[in-house]
C-alpha cells in the first residue's frame, strides 16, 4: 500500500467505528497528529495519552560502538542525538499480546485500574556501560 492508501484505510476505519463523517475525521486526524508533532518538536517533548501510551523525545549522549567486518576492527563515535520513543501503557501491551481489542477502554481517559502513565523522565536513554575493545578472537579488554 502507498502512504495515501494507508491514510484512506485509517480514515475509513475511524469513520466506520465512530460514525463520524469522513470530512470531519480527516480534519481532526490531521490536526491531532500535527499537534502531537508540534508538542514533540517545540513543546514539552512528551505527549502522554491515557490508555494508549507516551510519546517522548529522549536525549542520546555521545557513544562509541565497535564494528568488526572484513577483517577490520573499528570503533566509531556517534555524536549526541535526539530520538523519538514510544512506550505503550500496560493495558495496550496486554491487548497487543492477546491480539484482542478492548472496546471499554478509551484513549485520553484514565482507567483507575491502570498504573500512572509514564513521563519523559521515565523514558531515558539506556546507556551501555561497556565497549569491548580488541580483536574478534580476544574480547578481554574493556574500556568505559
């Protein structure tokens, strides 16, 4: 499918499930995703949606990675960066695992049985503490 086909399929599914007219869904969906994008780029860098998950921008520090290929060992250093991270809620993960949609839960509304939704500080970058240096046969030296 092409991008416009995915969009059309998504809009049609929302229209069918909600009963809202197609023109309204197209306008609201575009505005909703534009606002999420705005919040992540220029706003608070964290968009939590109850019963769905949290989108957050995380800072990735400078890091080193080791590559062994073609008989060469190489350590590359990557500059600090920002990444988008999505962390689904526990109820969303359960639904995905069971492959069953729960129509009683609605996004943007908090279910009392659910734990507190994650914020940006809970979605920090998980830094590797060790970089292995040496040949492919002898990975005994550790730097870091």
